[in-house]
C-alpha cells in the first residue's frame, strides 16, 4: 500500500471527509496541520499551484483535494492508486 499524506487545518469539513474516507478503507495516513507547519503548506502550494486544504498525496503523486479524491473513489480508481491488494 502506498503511503498517504494529507495536509489539513482544524475545522476544515473537507479535510474531515477525506480522513473519514481513508479510515473507512482502513488506509493509514499521515496528517500535517498546515497551521502548525506553514512552511510545508507554502512549499506544496508553490509546487502544485494549490491553495486550499486538504492537499492529498498518495505515494509521491499529488491527488488534489477532497473532490478529486471522491471522484477517484466513485470511479473505482482509488484502490488501484493506493495499491490495495487482496489475497485469497
């Protein structure tokens, strides 16, 4: 499974929804609070031209925000991106 990193800030409903989605899939994630680490937010914002949270990464790939994550899940592509595998 690829590592997941979510840049968030407190009281962000989209951040909560993104974390809930990963939790429902039993996918662990690293959460980085951008209010505690403004330098990291600035770095991601500059590199990906993205100003809002959540900022979601799967492995080294920038996914975008919650709407982008939700679309991947609805299209059935999220499990493939995460390298979720099942064994029989």
